[in-house]
C-alpha cells in the first residue's frame, strides 16, 4: 500500500517520490563513482605499463624484432607531454600500443588532446618544438587518459645510447611499486571515509522528504481502521519506493557522469568512460544498503511520532532533547582512535577497520549533536525584525528539520578540516629540500656523455643564448681524472669552465684564464687529496674504461694550482676534485665529458621558459631541461592530495544539489503558509529574508560544531601520525567559507521558486 501511495498518489505523491528519488539518486551516483575509482586507476596503470620500455626485454644487437626508442618528453605551460622517438630495425619490431604502424621519419602520431592543442592559436612554441607532420592518432589503448598529451615520432638518425635510447623487443613495466608507508595508507583510508560519510548522511536525509504530509496521511489511515504498526509498514513501503526510484535515477546519473568523464580533466587527471566500472560486489552492496537504510531511517524517525486518528501529535510541546546519549558515538570514536596514537611511519601499521570506524563515529556524532545544539540555541532567540521573528519561530517549532538540512554540510566540513590538518601536519615529511637554487638558475640542461660532441654542445649553448628571455647561460663541463690510465680506485672529477662559471662551484678571490683550483670541502675530499698534487701528471677523459671510448688523455696539473673552498652549484651539489679554466684544461677529450648548462631567465619576458625548452628541443630532441626548484614533494603524497581535491569537488557538488532539493521540498511543504502570509500583507522581501535566516542560523551553528569536531579529529589524527599538533587556521577558515558559499548559492537559487509560491492563488484548494 505504501508503494501504491508513492506511485499512485496523484501529483502530490509523484512530486514527493521524485524529490526523494533525486536526493537519493545524487548520493547513489557518487557512491557508484567512488566504487569505480579503483578500477579506473588500475586501468590507467595497466596502460602505462603496457607501453613502457623501462623494464622491457632488450637486445644487444639489431635484429628483425628490435626497436630503438628514445625518451623525448617535454613540458608546455605546466603540462607534461609524453613523447617517444621510434626507429624500427626490422620488419617484426614491436609496435607501441595505440598505433597500427610506425610513423615514418619526420612524421608523428599524436593523442587527440595533443592534436587539439597543436591546432590552437596558443601553441606556436609547441609546434616549433614538434616539427613533425601529423599522420595518425594514438588509440585509447596507448593513452593513460583522454586528456593526456602524447606523441610518437619517427626518426632515421636515432642510435642506441644506454638507458636513454634502449633497443627493445617489446613493451613492459614489471617493476614492483614500493609499498605505501603506514601514514600514506592512513591518508587513503581517511580520504574515502571522510568523503563518503557525508554522502550517507545526505541519503538518510533525502528519504525523509515530505515527512510531515506523509504523517498526516497516515493519521487519515488510522481513522479508517489501520493500527500503528500498519501505518509504520506503509511509511516504510513508501520510503522503499522512493529509494528504489533513487537507485534508478542514481544509475542514470552515474551513466551520464561516466559518459561525460572523458571530457573532464581535474588536476591533470582524466579517465576513459570505459574505465569507470564499479566493482560488482560494491555496486551490489550499494543496491542493497540504500533501500535498507531508507526503511531503517523511516522507522527510526517515526519512533517519537504518535499518529492518531484525529491527527499527528507532534505540534504539542515536545520533550527537550537529551545530550548524554548523543555524546556516546564521538566518545566511542575517540576511544577507537586513541590506542593508535604515536605510531607514525615507524610505529607499525594502522588497523584500517578501526580507523574507519573511529572516524565514522566521530563524524556521525555531529548529526546527533547538531539537533540538540540547534534546539538549545534557537530557544533563547527572540525579538528583532519581522523576518527574524518568522525565522526564529519556525526554527523553534521544527529545529530537527532545520538541523537535518545542515547535517551534510557539517559532516563534510568537519571531515575536510581534519584532513586538511593532517595533510598540513605531515606535509613536511613528504616534502624535502632539494638544495637547488632557482634564484641562480631556472633551468639546467645536461648533455650526457656520448649524446653530443663538444661542437654540438657549443651549438646547444649558442641556441639557448639566442632564445628569447634568456638572461645568462653558464656552462660547466665535467670529466673523470685519475693518476693512472687504469686506476679506478683513485679517481676524482675535473670541472672546466670560465671564471664566471667556476664561481658557481667555488669561492674564488681571484681568477683568470689559465688558472687551476683544487677544491676542498666537497662531498668527498678523500680521492681529491690523493690525486690532486700540483705538477703531477694525471689522466682525464675515459678513465672508467668505456669500451667504445677514446683512450685517456695525459695532462699535467699546473704547479700554480691554488686551493679553493667548494660551493654548492645551482643544482645543490658541492663538487670535489679540480676546477680549471679552458686554456688550462686537457685537450682532445672527445665525447668523454658531461656538459651542464645553467640558464637564468629574464622574468619580464613572457613565456621565457617555453622559449628555452623549444631551443633545447630544436638542438637535440633527446634533451629535457630540468626546472630547478627549492623543494620537491613526494609524488604519492601529491597524488593522494589530488584525489582528496577531486573527491571534495564531487562532494561539494552533491552538497549543493541535495541542499537545493531539500530547500525546494521545504518550500513546497509551506506553500499554503507562505500564500496566507502574503494574503495578509506580508512583504515578499520579509519572507525572502526569513528563508535566508532559517538557513543561516542552523548553518552557523553547524559550522561551529563541525569546526570543533574537525579540530578534535585532526588533532587525534596528527597524534596517530606522530606529527606535531598545529592548527592551520587558513584551511579552517577556507573550509567554513566554502560551506557558507554553498548555502548562499542554494538560497539564491531557491528564491525564484519562493517568489512563485508567494501568491494568494496558492490558497486555492479542491
């Protein structure tokens, strides 16, 4: 009978069921997206491994099934561009995933996203960097995501150079990833727990839409003979019908979102729609849990409602809410989390089920404490403008309904504050100082041994100097140095550069061309002291015995060599060995040297960094400039935080949508009341302000409570991670500000239907 009321109750019944279905459906869609995230990430990793050459089988000599593949990645305006140069050496050479044939010399296959970018007017520098003719588009199986920028280019000049250009017979990446440390595993558990708890709260609130009208109908049923148990079963059936509609709508919302996922690029992460496949077991759990929760919530809310034949005894003076049992869930949550304090990365693993249960109990405790807090606070309010009095009186009569609307925001903000505190507290453990000095050089370019002759390095230097926005280029060349041609035990380094360049690696009082310096205080002075003796004959160049390299060059360390204190170069390395100017350096070293070019940019020139990257690329496609940065963050930590941001964005959308649906449902419930007030002469601006106050007061109380709970939970999590308890007030304020912004946006969107409802015609009835 309850199901028949839901579907056959006329316009009122359909409206109520549809509102419930939309509210539940939004939550179900987010749950399905969450269950599909692991499969999407696994698919991304699988495609990345399938095209990787890092641990692929290799061959020493060219053959029918060998392929030379060179790493030619680049960056453009902060976005990574995955690039590879290909030279098949036989008819059976392995074709990379996503390609049906190899691009010829001067040709390239591009991803759809890169094709679109190259066609835009803002990619002129990137087109200069990739001067190949587009002949094919990379298929989905060769990309980690639809928004990835990637290309494969053909080359007839590629040659094998160690790990930079390997000769492979297939593609594979079988390297086992390092296991997550306990704190990172804790962060992942907390992100999922804190983001999904508000979703459950929203679903629980959605199944209670239209509760007051439903109870009045149940009173009419009592009048014609139904008993109290029967009315509760009818109410449960009605809620069950609404939840089933929610499951259908949620599946539809998920399919729409899944199809649109390919066009979304959040924080440089994109997924193919086909990869968003929910786990069958988790999807079945959602399908069973949502209807069960709908029935349970309905029966739980009816426990304090007396439905009699002559009406619903709820408008009478109700007993004040008690606080003691509402404190039990958060206290139980703290009790579960407390035994794990002080563990950190070195103190052992965290029990994931215990952590999840503790966090859920703390966050769910907000939903129990908020109705008590709202009731106590609004009971003491009064006086003021008419709009304020209307709002306060409404809150005093139905404080539970007002709190229910805000519960989701309060839970989401509490979880977000706790997570922000934890991320800020442990960020230092996953952010290390690189020692690099971006103020001295923005980029470093290394021409490795064997990839370029001295003439090619000189041409590279010249190209970079001529690039737009370059203020200075400093070149340092390094090679090996030994007291004997075959003495591998006593070796040190020889650094060659102009006086200006040598001042980047040593503290020099004076310097002129022809000078030589013995560096002291480097990362290892032992061999320097054994080798560097003024007037001694040494051997430089190929002192490590490279098979295809030229023999070492004999060279005499000038007797005038002076000692100098080593200084950190822009890369953050304190060099050891000997530093000389060009005229004092050994001649005939050939390719047995490493050239490092440090580039300082003119900050006033736009896109100076991109101009330099283009110049380097045009000189040698296999060279990748390295941007210098003072700090470097763990990629895993950064990816987990990115996941938090993506999930928080989805939850915020759900918060706004669900709150808007809840607001519209409340306005629909009070349609006749609003019409009556307008008929008596109440100004519409007064009623609009009263609606704003009715939302703002519970939200303010909810944010205050969620801030307190979030700070307590964040402090406990920091104690668990063995990190100092520091409150990031900026993050706390930003989370509260986001909650306020959501409420203001929902209120603004609900004003048009409110104005339509405030008409005397709303009093008409049949």
